[in-house]
C-alpha cells in the first residue's frame, strides 16, 4: 500500500470508530432540542441583579433574543431567560444542559407563576456533588401539564465561549452521558497505550525524546480533561481544585513538549542550528510564562495564550517545513501527524466564537486530532526504528563511502551462482590512482575519486553480461562490489572464453584508465586486474576469491597489468588448436554462412541496407560464436582467408539484392589483422568490377579498437578504400579508447554507436547524452550515424529526434539467413 493509502485507511478506521460509538449509544443531533435561537439574554455590567430584582422588573428589563451566546467579559454577569411550555395533559420532566463544563458559576432558577420553584447552583469554581454536575452542567425540572414555566440562568465566568443549550428528556440526557463516557474512555485508553509504548521505547533506547513526547501526551490529556470536564473523574477532588483554572499552564507545557520533541526527533540541531535555537527560545519563553501564570490575572493570561499559540504554529512550521521533501517514510509520517492538529487550530477558534455550527465532532475536534496525531507519531517511531535497522543492515552489506555492495554481498552472490552450478568469472581490479590520490589530496578527494570512478565503470558495463548485485532507484543496475579499501570486483555472469575475457578486461581498463576530472585535476592512472573462473579454476567460493586475489597480485608484473589464473592451460590450448584446425576445413566444408541484419533509414523509414554477419556451424560443437573463433583465427593466421570468403560471399549476395533494391548498401566487417594485408583493397576492387557493383554501395566496417594499434597503417588502408569509392564505417563506437576527434582523422563515412548505449536509451539519461553528442559531432564531420541495438519504436523515435540517420536492431529484424532476408525485404517493401 502507498504512503497516502495507508494513512487514508487510518483516518477511515478512526472515523468508523467514532461513528460506531455514536450508533452504539444511539445519540444523534436530532435528539435534544438546540434552542439557542429562542434564548433571551441580558448583560448585567455591574453585577448587581439578583433573581428577586429580575423577577420584580422582568417586563422592564431589556432582554434581547440572541442567535448565539458569544464571548462574555468577566466584569459583567449574563442572564439568560428561557420560556418552556408543556401542551400535554401529563407533567413533563426535562433536562436543561449547558454544554460547557468550564463555566465558573451557573445559577438555575425555575420560575412558575412568578415565584421561584426550584434552584440549582453549580459551576467549575464550586465544590459540588455529584461530579456529574461539574462534567455536564445541567438542571433537572418538571413542567406541569398544560402549563408554562420560565428558567432564568445566571452565568458569571472568565469569558464565555459559544455555548449551546440543549433541552433533553431524561432518557436522551442519559444516552448523551453514556456516549461521552465511552468516547472519553476510548480517548484516555489510546493515550495511555501510547504513553506506555513511549516508556518502553525510552527504557530500550535511553532516548529522552520519548520522555518529551510523553510530556506532550500528559499535558494534552490534562488540557482536554479540563476543557471537557472529565478531569473530575481523572484526578482526586483535591488535585482537581488545584488545577481548575490553570488550563493555560497545561497548554503552555503542551507546546513546550511538542517543540522539544520535534527538535530531537527530526535532529534539527544538526540540520539547522538557527531553527534549533529559535525552538529553544520559544520553549524558554513558555516555561517563564508557566511560572508567571500563578501570578497573572486569568483574563490577561487568556490573551497571552492566544499569542503563544500563534507563535507555536509559526515555530513548529519553521521546524517542519525544511523536511517536506524528505524521502524518509518516518519523517513524512511525522509531518502528516501534525495535519489534524493544524486543522483543529482553525476549527477551535471558529467554534469558540460561534462561526462554526455546533456539533459533537466540532467541540471534540482537538480530542480527535490528538488521537490521530499520537497514533501517527507512534507509527513514525516504529518506522524510524525500522529505518535504523535497515540502515544498519545496509552498512553491513555496503561500503559507507561510495555505497557499493561490499564483500558480504559478493560472497553471497557467488554462493548463489555456485549453488546453481552456473559458470561465471570473478574479476578483481585495483586502481593505483586511489592510493596516490589519498596520499596527495587527502581521504575526502580519494573517496570522491573512487565514487566517480565506480559510477563511470558501472555505466560502461551496462548492457554487458555482468552479474547485477542490486537494483538502484529507477531500475539502475549495480555491477561493482568494493571488496576492500582499494580492491573492487565484478562478475561476468556467463561461461565466456579466455578471448572474450580479454575483451571484458579491455573494456574495464578503458573505462578506468580514461581518468576522472576532480577539482581542477585530471586523475589518470593504471589499473591491475586479476581473474579467476568458476568452475575451471576453483569449485568453491572461498577458493575462487583466493585465486582471483592471487591473480591480482601477479597482474602488476604483467606487461598489460592483468592476469588470468592458469590451472588448465592444456585443455584451453587443445580447444584452441582444435578450433584452429577446424577453421582450415570450415571454408572447404561450407561450414560458414552469412546472415543479414537490416538497416533502416530513419528519415524515410525505408530500407538502407544490411550488415553481413559471419556464422559457423561446427559439425561437432554446433554453433560457435564469432567472438570465440575470430580471435583464434587471428592468432592462427587464417583470419585473412576467412575475410576473403566473407567479402566474396557478401558481394555475391549484394549482387542478387541489387536486382530488387538498386540502392541497397551492404556492410562488411573486417578484422584488425586485415589491415596488414594490402591485397584486400585489390580483391574488393576486382570483385566489384566483375559483379558490376558500385563501390558506393559497399561499406567496410572496422572496430574502433582496430584503428588504435597502428594508426598510420590503418589510415593507409582506409585511404585505399576511400579512393575506390568504398565507404568506411567505425564499428562499436564508444567501447574503445579513442575519441571522435582522433577517429575523424581517419576520414570515415559512417559511425556505428555500440548497442550498449542504445538498448536502454529510453531510461538512461547518460546514454541519451552520449548518443546525442555523438550524432551532433558526426553531423559536423559530414558522417552518417548507425545506431545498433534498436529494440523498440520508442528508441527509434528518440534517435530520429536526435538526428540519427540509420537504425539497426531487433525492432526491425534479427539477423536472417540470406534467403529469409530476401523474403523479409519483399515483405517490408509491401508494408512500407
């Protein structure tokens, strides 16, 4: 359930509880007649009138009909005149109820036939029995059949807030009393539970903030008990006499405890010292006023409390406001807990002056708000404790500096792979720049360096076959672990060959050695890499880690600073020799064949061409990946023969395709070793002439890394192709070490963005930036851009918006055998 949903449910449950209690006691607003509009009132500014003087001159006294009874100053007495009529043939008992237990003095006089027939003198300043009269100020009487009577009420109090007067039958009044006792019992019970819960938290944590919140609960309970009258049932009579009239004291204490708790609960002292000092100053002012409240006139004190309440909400808002955007659930829960209190801060004054119509919910709004607030704060306590536990758990599994998973997560992940018997490769790497940065710039700069470096590499690894240790926000995968202070680890999550491992190593080294720009300094350094494979090098997690670390130690002595653990070299060499031997026979036995993957012009959505992809169907091993046999062919010296076969077959396919699509272009991949063979351009020219194919319809693709080894030789070969009119493309751009500026010196016509930067283009802002920047720079160099790995129409749309010309990927078609590709061309042409 969402954050809002959980607490909406809480409010609904509380509301259902409130209405359930109402239904159980069978009390509604229609029972009991609200007669405020029939009340006649007279103000006695000198407090001189008595019941006798009122009766003698009742006709001449200026009683006025009042729609409501609002504020009355203590210097004058309020006289109320209520006329009751019984039109029935039987005597009717009644209960006249003033729903305000804080009134100081209330005198009831039942007058029949011009004489006082019955009296009652009550009020919060009088010691009377039973207690019910203090809690529910009321007058019980009876009117004879077919008769009228008048009730005079004399009220003297320190300010009379809007007070409704109810005329009940005895049964209705009994129902009202039962309902109120049930409601108060629930209120006190909830606060008592929360009080005990905070006590237990204090003893378990020794955190004094829980004591401050209990102070808030107690002072809130006392404030409510005084205003609603049930203080008489909460405390002994002697204590009641002591606290009556000191509700201001508890309001000030309540504000003090609330501020103190908020300052500690939200740790304001560390986050905002200015607000923290402001909160302490307000608390000090409240405590001074608490002491002065015993000596200040109550009327003046009431005005002071109004000012203090305004200041309280201003100070509390200043404390809460900076945390509105917090992502911590317990903080959001605590902030939400103040919403009902802020609502009551509006409701109570409006009801006090009669602006809001009387209802039980209105007069009990503070009680309801306090229940909700205390309940939510208790939930916030639990969530804070849970968050603390989760943080401690997080620190046991993550590096506190850069937030990467640590050795615990690595061991756990390796154990899971081991239990699944899944082949994998553990790669440790150690950037030497970290130690230098720490020694020369300090630990803070070193930590910043390692954080940026890990982010840089993690982005580079995205899209490769790497083990994901965890998912961050927005689904960002984490591929790196910090094994110890200066050693990091990644896991290749597949059974890869040693040759493929070398490609992964090159990728890691390329990312780490490109450097990090930090505070005006470009930090560049070497990285050592140690590798061990499961199950080839070790059959247990502990042994795998040990041997990978051994390899890391040996890596420093290697010329290229990486070392693969060796314990089965014979088997590896046998397989390589077998592949090398079988490669000689593969061409003769027609084991090679070409697949084609379409390339689409994004500007017109028409067919641009295809990339010819080599496949090998080994008679014993089945499908053998080009990533596996091409390095073997290169090291065995037969790559040129394979390239010649590929070029010839690709051009033969192109000849057939051109009969259907005259502008179709074909892209042919060549190896870095092919750059050493000057005969390749001659072969191409001969075939193009024999087959009558325009050179401009042929694109030679060369990997980015292939151009770096011998740039002079590469440029010479590429110049030969360009002079013939053949176009040149840089394949897998972004996976090597070179910059676009350097590659531009080679004079390419196309640049192919590697699929790792395209496949997650919808969600990865970094990939979007890389693609957009590459496309813009290529456009400035008059070169086309081909995006590999286009998996969806949305990615194609983004690339089209960036200005990319050509797209290639599974969204259009997977690589297809030649015959299937020709059929696909026909279908696409019809659909387009």
